[in-house]
């Protein structure tokens, strides 16, 4: 082989190394970063109410609330807090108390009020949102956002969304679209369980599709809404490619892997049939029950792997609280390989179907409380899914219910996408 040829190969290899290094060296800058870069021009002279929590930070991990509290261009007059509180420490479902953050009053939107009152917003000229969603419909940050949009539309306050990545990526869309007759605080708008939108895209979609509540004349309200987009983010990016740090958004979402797990097993936990790792150090990443035999665990693992992009290992785990507290559970620990290609909700449905095949006695309706059944219906936002599961509909009937409306949503969302590949 000639020296010239070897040099040519080395030069070619170096070219591609530099090319890919350049591509992935481009940082993702968040909406808050781009607002800072613009010197807060859009908020010149405004009094701001800020919907955020401790996960709302700049790329360099500076708290958005602190950034706003120091601003001279605009003034921070109040903070609005979602479920789990400002520091994301309050367990799911527990009321959040009012507080004082960065020297300004912080009002809870997960307590006596789930919508901001007039008194919370009366001193504000605009509401700014910097909240890190997780890309799952039942996560209540979406619901709080929609409620704030509705109130702002009603009282004539404009809004600015500081956009952030969807940690599950912008291509992953899975699960049934919420039945409009089943909407609730854990499924507030008709989108799939895994929606594949950023918080800015989702807000614009809800605003333009008429998904806010109707006024006294029966016309859906519409808020004066702007989005400060990100730079450098593309839909195919998984969180690890953004170069951003993940901060817990709630006690059971400490990592990005826990989000992937929540998309796979979170809705299953509402039936309290199996443990999904709540009460362990790795919530949503375990799946099992004490009674499983080795053969049955292998069947679960095989089902998981056949879903594509998801893997796991056979294990035992012991929750310290929650389902099967202080008991050893036989089951699997779930891992994710091809993060942008898998179907988490559909995979979770397949795991449920395998458990039903192995232990049909767990799915007898009288063994599942009415409150658990009701919560499962709310989280899945489907009349058909639970009925098919508990009345032993065929596997295909269950899967059909779990993907209802998905194709239409994929077409609908195209016009609201702010970012391409």
C-alpha cells in the first residue's frame, strides 16, 4: 500500500471526525438562554409572573427565577409553581404550599387552586413560562400550562413560552389520543400518551386547535402567545445528545431513564397489579410481582425485547414503599438501547398483556378497586382500553384501543412543529 494512499485515508478519516465533531459540538441553547442573549428585549419594561420550578434553568444551570429576579429590564412580581413544588420535592398528589422564592411571592397551582387567581396575576403585564415537561400526557405540568393559558386568555394577559427540549425526543409519538369525553387534570387535551412535542409546540397547538375552555358564548378562548425557540435542537435528538444536565422534575423522575420508564410502565401502576419500581432507587424501571416463576420472568423479558429498542435483565427487587412494600419481587429491570426508535407505551401494553396471560386472576375486575380503575381510565383517557383488559378482550383489541387516533394526530401535529431534523 502506497504512502500516498495511506495519507489519503488518514485525511479522509480526519475529515469525518472533524465533521461529526462540528455537528455535535453545536450546543443546544434553551429559550431562556436566547432570551438572555437578546437582553430581554421582548420584556422591556414588563412586570412578569413566571411559571417555573427548580428544573427551569439556563444551559449553565442558573435558575431562571434567579435570573429574572436580578433583571433591570423587566421586574419579576410573582412565581407560579406546578405540582411537586418549586424544588420538585413534594410527592405526587400532595398539595403544594405557597412560598417565597428569589424574594418574590410564589403561588401554588397544585393545592386549593389549580388555576391562577386574579390576585396572583393582577400585578403582572405578562406571564412567562419556563417549565421542563417530560413528554408524557399524564404529567401534570401540561395541565398547569393549559390552565394558565386559559386564565390569561380570559383576563387578557399575554404569554411567552421559553422553549425546552422534549427529553423523549421529537420523533417519538405513541399511545392512544385522549378521548375528549375522558379529559381530566391528568389528560387535559386530546393528544397521545407520548406526544413528541416541545412545551412551546404543545402550547401553540392547544391554542390554535381550540382546546382551551369555551367562553360564555361557546367560543374556545385563545391567548396572545409567543414562543422563544431553542437553537441547535432537532427532533431526532435524545436528551443525551443535547449536552444539557437533567435535573429532577419530581421525586420519581430523577433521571432521563426514569422518564423512558414512566412512558413504558407509568400507566400500568395505576391498576396496582404489578410493582413498577416505585419505592426503589430506580422508579419506573422495574416490572414484577413476588409470584413470578423463572419461566414467567423469561417470558416477560422476551416480550420486552421483541418491542425493539428496549432491553432488560432478570432480577429481584424490593420496594421500600408502594406496591409490594418490603417484599421481594421477581421481574425485570428495563433498559433502553435505541432511544429514538422504541415505542414505550405500546411496549408497556405488551407487558400488561403478558402478565394477563401468565396470571389472569390479577385482572378479575372485583380484585381491582373502583378508585384504581377510575385512575387508570383517567391516565389512559380511554373508555375502551380498561374494558378490553378486564373483560379479556383479545390482545389485538387491547392494542387497537391503545393506539386509537394516533395516525390522525401525527398528521395534525405537522403544522405546529417548530423544529425539523
